[in-house]
C-alpha cells in the first residue's frame, strides 16, 4: 500500500521533503554503495547494477546548488 507521499515520489514530486528527509536517503545510498563494492569482491556474483542509472543530476523546483539535497533526491528516487 502506498500513501500520497510515496505516489508523489514516484512522480518525482518532492515539494514537501525536508533537508533532513533528503539526508536520510543520502546516507542510505552511501551505505548501499559500500555494500555493492563489497559484493564486487565476492567471486561468482554478478556485478551489481547502478541504481542511479537514468536518474537526473538536477531537478526543477529545488536548489540545485545544495549538493546534499540533490543527492538525497536522487537516493530517494533510487530507493523507490
């Protein structure tokens, strides 16, 4: 079941997100990347896919000068 915020996120509408909400996902993405690097060290496993492939590097309606916020948006899209 998805709530209205999840539906907005899938549509890449993040008007309500706070900086702390973006930070949570940015940190999640950092740890996710670490786990992917560790998986690459294991023989016999496929190389992990890039979860950020196709996700824009900037977004309309937000301050794209705030790198942490942009990375938080990108991470939230990847997570969903």
